[in-house]
């Protein structure tokens, strides 16, 4: 019954998106923005010209391989010999709408997986999961770019597939979809690494459980798990015990950082406890072999290619853009405002955090944030070269125009990071999970010089899926919020057009 309802709702989602896509085709029939690179490249692949490559494209050819494969399947199905029949701009965009519909179905499966493990369930759980998936599918960055032939829909789908199969302990399929995600965007290797880390963390957590943990793959020897559990009851590994606990459990009032570090050095490392002697008894490296294989091939590619970027590298130089973490945390809190905006307890806790730690915030944290903003904020040439993007106006009309604004935002960044941390920790995420997530987000975003909201899509989805939202009120607020933003964005794109002095082409506002 639930499968039938899910498929029916997926068809409805596709029909609504198809209706909007037809308007996109009506208003913007020709390739727009980065489509001027992607569409001709896909058409070369549809024609079988795999040696043709536009050096302006900096990602691997996953987008074009998938599109050309779909095109060939349709040609064979309908007996059409014309190679480009299903490879024009409209059909290429339609393929992304189809992938976005699969994202909706996948989001339902992930949400259902998480909610089935939570102690408290919302009223009408099946309907709640469907509405949650629909709401997350309307996440404005995901929803808007499904109507253009960009890499985002395919990239997001494959990363979420890798994540879903990791949650289901199907590590082979996790690695397969992770490798496809890398073909869409090279930085997705980070999120495949995140899946591998979660597998290791799950096994570490199982060491401190006497009951069988259903999240651990069945081929781990139960006698080994029992032996380790018995050993833990006698003598714990300090490091593994820390990462297996939630922050509330790990950093209670009895926690002493100095003593913990001393014990870590004296017992875990010098004493050769589990860190050295028992680690191989629990970690199932056979399950990680697919991830290791993909990672090895990627390392070889980077070595041969002399970097991760293909094509034009001049505008994609890595840097230490630490302020990206501030932008992402603010972005994430903005799009999860429904989780705290009308929650008086969370707002009270936020102000309590600033009150209790007032001296540390004023004397230490905010000055460090201001130093980071001053020394590790970068302005990519593309940021101010294109006034079609919303980031152009945020930067030029606010942050760049008023020099003190970027420093005045430091308390906002701190509040955003705190709210993200509390949302995740209150959802039962362990210390190990939190460190892994923030580390992967750091590695994904900080090397990027360009401030581009599309880079935030995948880390945002991982964050949002892992916070415990089981209130109908919060969900309806989120859904309405996303709907209104999408309406405004699409209205601006269609109706508020302009032209550049040196061009007759119509320009449009977009993310």
C-alpha cells in the first residue's frame, strides 16, 4: 500500500514539475547560462563523438554519459534513427526533471528509514514521510536547477543513493552510486568517504553494545562482537568510547579534558589497548573494499590528471576559503528556520549559550571569527562579473559595499553554527558522526574560492535529513517557506528580465 501511494505521489510530483518545465521551455527555449557548455557537449555524446570535449567544462562526463544513454534507449524503444531526437535542450532538461523525481522517492525512503528508528513518531507517519519528502524535494536550490541542464540533479541523486545504501548496509551499491556521483562532480569523492567513515563509526558503536546492532552488516562475526562487548565491560578504549557517545553523554559535568588526553595517551596509545590490538577484529574491511577500490582509482586519476579539475583550471584554483563554513552554516539555518524560529526553548537556549559564555564569546570566539573573515575571505572574479546571480547582489550591495558588515555578521555565524550543532546533537548524533560530517563539509567547501549556493546542496541535504523533525507544525512551515521561495524565484526568472548594454540576449535572475 505504501509503495503504491509513494509511486502515485511521485507521478504527481513529476507532472507538476513537467508543467513548470514547459514554461521554462516557452520562456527560455535555447540553452541558458552554463547550458551553453553542457547541451552541445551532451549532443556530441549522443552523436557518439566521445573524443570531442569543451575545455570550459571542468567536471567529468557523467552528465553526458547518462543523458546519451537515456537518449539511445528512447531511440531504440521508439525505433527512431535520428541521434539528436531526444537530445535537444528540452529533452535534456526533462531528463533532470526525471532524476529529480527519483530524488523525491529516495528522500522518502531515507526519511522513512530514520523515522522507523526514532522512539517518537509523528501522527499519520506515512503521510508525514511523504509530505517531508515533498518538502525536501522543493528545497529551492534542488528544485530550481532541475529545470536547467546542470549537473546538480544527477550529482545529488547519486550521492543520496550512496548514502541510502550505506544506511541499509549495502556497501557494494553505495560504492557504485558513489563512483557515478564522482563522474558528475569530482568533489563527491568526499561524500563517498563520508559513507565509508559512517560504516567504521557504526562498527565502533557496536563495540559498546551487548545487543545485536541491526545497522552492522550480518557478515561480522557475532562471537567477535560478543567478545569485544565483554572486553569493553572490563576495560574501555577511551577514544572509541568518546566517538560512540552523543555530546551530552560524552561531555557531561564530570568530563575533564586534561585527564581525558592523559588517559588517551597513556592507555589507548602507549598502553596498546584496542587502538592497536583489537581494531582489526571488529572492522569488516571486506565491506569497505568497494569504497577503497573507487578511492584508489580516483587517486590514480588525480595523479595522472595532475589535479581534480579537468578542462580550464584558471578559474578553479583551490584556496583556503575558511569563511565558506560561515556562509554554509548561515545558509543551512536560513533553510531550516522552521526548526527553531517558533521554538521558544531553542531560542532561549541560544541566548543562554551567549549569556553563559559571554566572556569567551567576546574575548576569544568573535575575535577569531573576525580574523578568519579578514584573512580567509576571497572574492572570485566570477562573483562580481555576473549580475544574474543572487550572490552578486548579496556580495556587492551588502558585504562589499559596507566594510563593517562582514565583521558585524560574526555573531550571526556563531549562532548559526551553534544551532546546527544543537539540531544534530539533539537528534542523537554521536561525537564521531558530528566530527565526520563537519570535517567532510569543511573539505568539500573550504577549497572553493567561488561562493556558489549550488555547492551547498549535498551537505545541506545530509544535515537536514539527520535532524529530528517530527512536528507537523514545523513541517508545514518548511513546506510553505520553500514553496514561497520557489514561486518568487521562478517569477523573477520569467518576468524580471533585463539586457546587458553589449548584448541583445535576454538575461534572467537566478540562484
